C-alpha cells in the first residue's frame, strides 16, 4: 500500500471487540468497536468480545478482505461481517445482527474510542514541546435534518457525558482536524498521521442520539474518549436488531463535508483581554475563544461579504464580545467570542454559527467549557 514490494499491515483486532484500520500513509490511532454496553453508567460497563473469526479466502483479483466475527457477552450476542477495502482512505463495510439476552441500560452502536490529552482549546497545564497531543480533537455529526455539528474534545477533571438527539443520522465520527506536523512535533508517535474515524449509517436508524463520553486522563496511554449511536428504544431480549454502516479511516477530512458548509478549522482558547488606547492588551477576567471557519464555497466569497455570528450560551455565562472578521490567511472568517463565567465549578455550554443574510454558512460549533474543579 505504501511501498512497492512490501506488504503493509492494514488492520488489527485488539481484543474485546476493538479493532483498528489504517490507510495509505497512516499510523494506528483511534479504535472502532463492535458494540458498547452501559458505557459511563454507574452500574459499570460491559465489554462484549469477538470470540471467533472466519476469514474468507480472497480471489487473486480481489481488492477487499471479508472477515466474519461472532460477538459474545453476558447480555448480548451478535454476528458481524466486515468488508475491509484498503486504500488512501480505507473503508470497512459493517453488517451486524445483534440480539440482547437481557435488558441493558444503554446500547452503544458503532462505537469509536480515542484519546485527547490536550490541544489548542485546552492547552497542557505543564510545559510540553508538543502543542497538541491527541488521536482526535473533535466529534463531528451530520444530523438527519442536514445540520452539521462540531464538538471540540476536552480532557475534563470529571467524567463528562454529552448527548445529541438525532433522528436517522447521516454520519458521525471522531476526527483529527489539523494535519500540520508543527501542531504535534512528535517524531515517535506521529499524531499528524493518525486517521479520523467516520461512521456512515446505511439505511434509516430511526430515533436516538449520538453520545460523547469524555473521561479524565493524566497521560496519552489511556483512551479517554468514546462516541457512539444509541437507539431511543430497544427491542425485547431475543429480538433481532440490524445495523449496517460504513467506517471511513481517512486523513482527508475535507472530503467528508459538503462544499457549501464551512467547517471549524481551529478552536483557540485564551484569557480574555481588552485593547486599550495605548494598544496594550489588558486582561479583563473573561475567557476568549477564537474560532476559525473555512470551506470551499466560503473561500470564494468576497472579503467584504456581510457575515454575522449566531451565538448562544447556557445560563452559566454572559457574552462580553462576539465579533466576526475576514481571515485572509484561511480565506474564511474568524469568530471571537469572549464570555464571563458565573460559576467555575459548573460546565458552560455554548453554540455558534456564521450566517449571511438568511443563509447559514457554517456548521454549528458546539463547545462545553469544563468545570474548573
């Protein structure tokens, strides 16, 4: 795949129901899973496992590999068919039939597991030559109603669970946005080469929600991020459930998005300040977010296009500033959002998008500032 005459490893099934897949020029990063049960519930998580595999012998001309797997756990059983197609962006077509043996509190379908230690939106609390250290830096959702949502990841001090109610999702995934080596500076682990994972449901999945679980971690060896789809209602034990989806493992995140919807390139966090008449910036106790939006169609707009922010924050903060300006470097627009948090012991929710007239230009930036205790 990468060098003529050399056979490359393309997939690894890691134990339990975890597996990884990579494409051309990629190194292993986030993992997919067959199924998640009761993730982040007080009762504790149950980890199903693939207990048997069958590999279909490929024909000489085949460009894909078919693997069958039997999933087993105390409260679930499942049959899986994986069709792995390696390439520049490798894909896995997943067909699954799942049966519950008993009631479960939460069923996680098409789970992705990743790691986020620190990044531009949450810098390292100690000095580190790496500005960012993560396998993924955000959750992307393409809702059934067409809305795109971008949720930057955090490494919180306490367990955090975020839910996004979505009917018939068109896709969701944990993405690694930002491929410049200078962001990571890591010659050993090459976080800049780790793939994004994108789940593309086949058919209608009905009512449910995408759930994001963020777990505190002190180092990069722990996968502390989980994202999955969970149905609104589950059948009785013994009844069959069918889920089909395509997994994309890619380094070209732009290909996942529509040309007419700009996306968040960067989320930068800093202490808020006010520029005084002598040009000295004076901190004012606020928290500032600088959010850069860019996109194919957005880059063609004249720089004098009237672009306005649509911002909402939860009850735990007041907006001090919301301003938008053209960014000539990215040929996009930059949102500066400053807010004053009322209670640092509580998380703060915020959402923002850019509009021009009655047209929404961007995906929805949906961020949670974690509690500071």
